[in-house]
């Protein structure tokens, strides 16, 4: 008899973690650091830890914890922000502006074979831009059928067709400059200026994109020359199907004036976001209103009916229900251990382990920890809510700036998103492409290892430079 090991659902894993931490409140002693104001923000004084009284969680505390996660003021603001951004982008997607640009570019490469060598880099850059600016994630699912068909038409395989949108967006997500779901939330939790430190993150995004695109483009070129090297060679499921032909040829839409205006509006909104945050100290409330207006104005420009616009907005919100649950449950864990007075004890224990070593090694260990946590909490915003309140003060103790802590978080969260089986997006993408996870993992793991070399180098540079 064969036994299959099933990976628990992320929400189940978080509930298990919540129960585990509730039990640990009876074991871990209470303790406190003194907080001091430094450069306008509250930080831990690493020399002041003292053990004290703990407040172990009761069964009632455990049962009420998830509810508290939903009612916590910060969690509520983040949840609303996620809902509004997802809804706004769903409305833009319904207008067809992004899809028309993608389709027209795709047809150009099909009709002009001499430009084939730039096919993979061109589209991966495009998706990387969307990943680094607004955190494209679930949206890549829409483009999987199109790029499967196009890749087959140009002589590539299904892995190339998936990698272009999925890995392209993932590279931008991991090297994000202005992603509101990771960088924005993490910097808010770390109590540093929103979207500050963008210079080094821009360099990271460029390096990450160039390296990742080279890895995928070189593979695609080899497959084009010799299809037998594809891990999927000979699989009937990965020959071009009538359905994929239909996906590629279904739309003859032209780039209309409204599409152009919507695209201009989208990029203007991103510029307004950056300016508002840096010059006017905008935060969650203002950014939520900005994206709400983006969705409304886009719907008006595209002449969507109120019914169509509302349905698109609600559809986008429904797509992130899982992420919202993860955010609330992550917050509930922090509230539970905070009420039990053991957060500082955990910080003291972690700092004792890594505090006696060089800050660079401490930073690399933080990256490993964030990577491991991402297997359990693949939601970027959820992982930020869970880890940054602990990692930021830990950075204060071991000599790592909070800006570097945020950079380490986004690398640990973003890179493994493209391979972990606990991610609904990863499994959804592979399911649509009919690529078994084990084949994808075996193919992508060596390339992921190379990307992690860059991540470790950038982490070391950030720590050494005092970023």
C-alpha cells in the first residue's frame, strides 16, 4: 500500500500554528525589553531584557484569537486595502487593456519569426514590471492559456509557456520596488517610511530580472533547437491543442483609445502613489482611495455598465479571500503571543542564537528563516503580518537595519512562491498547464538555487552598507 503525503491547506497550517503557540504560552516564560525612541520610531533596547510574568492562553483565548485577528485595527486596514486593490485591478482587467497589449505583442512575434530571440525577454520584462509595481500574482492565471499556445506555435514547450508570465511576474514580485502587498505592508509594520530605500530595490529588481530572464531564455533556446531536452517531451498533454489555438486566436480586439487612456491612467496612478507616499505621507487610507478611484475611472472610460463594473470588482475581491483569511489568522497568532507576554522572550532567544555572530551571517539566517516560513504562509501580506513585528526588533538587537529586514523578507517570500506546493497560485498555474508539480520542481529548483545566490549576495551588501 502506498501512502501519499498531502500538504495541509495554508489556513489549516496557520490554525495548527495558532494552537502550537497557545500551548507554548504555558512553557515559554514571559519577558520584556524596554523600548526607546530612536530617529522618531520605537525600537528595542537590546541591553534591557528581563524575565517577567507570563499570561498563558486559555481555551477561550485560543477560540477567540481568530476573531480578534479580524477585528484588530491594523488587520482591518490591511484587509480593506487588499480587497480594494484586488477589486480595482479586476475592473481594469475586465476593460481588456492589458490583454489587448499582450495579444498584439504576441501576434507580432508569431508573424515576425526573425524577432523570436527577443520573445522571451520581452514578455518576461513586461510581466516583471507588473510584478514589481502592483504585485501581479493571481492575475497570471489569465495569461497561461495564451502563452501555452504561443510558445507551442513558436517551437517552445509548455514549461516555457508557463515560465514567461509566471516566473516573469515572480521575479518582479521577489525584487519588488513598490509592491503594495509586500514592500508597502512590511515597511508599515517595520515603522519606516513607505517606499523608502527604493534605490537598492531597483538595483535588486534589475539584477533579479536579468538573471532570471537569462535562465529562462537560454532554456527556451535549447528547447527550440532540440525539443527532446524538455522534461515534457513526448507527453501528449503538451502538444498544441485546438483549445489552445482557440485561446490564441479568440480575440481580434484592437487597441482602442479607451485602452490607451486606461493604460496611461494606470501608470499615472503608480506615479501618484509614489509621490503621495514620499511627499504627503500617504498611507493605507489614502492608497486605498487612490486605487478605488482607479477602478471607478477605468470603468467609466471603458463604458462598463454599473452592473459589469460591480461584478468585476466583487470578482477581484473574491479572488483574495484566501489571502484575507491568512492575514487575519497571522495577526491572531501575534495577538495571542503578545497577550501572553512572550514575544520579547522569543526575540531574546533568537538574538542569543544569532546575536553573537557577524550581522551578515545573522542576515543570511533571517533569509533562511523567511524562506522556510513561506512554505507555511505563502501569502506575502500574511507573512509580513506574521514575521515583521518580530524580525524588525530582532534586527535592532543584532545590528541589522529595518530597511534590510524588509529586503530580506521580500526575498524570502518572493523567490519560493514560484515552487512551493502550498501556494494556490503555483498549483493553479501548473494545473492549468497540466504540468505535474514534481516535474516543475525538478526543472526549476536548480534555477531557483542560482537566484538564491544573488539573494544572499544582496542580503550581505544591504547589511554591510547599513541600508
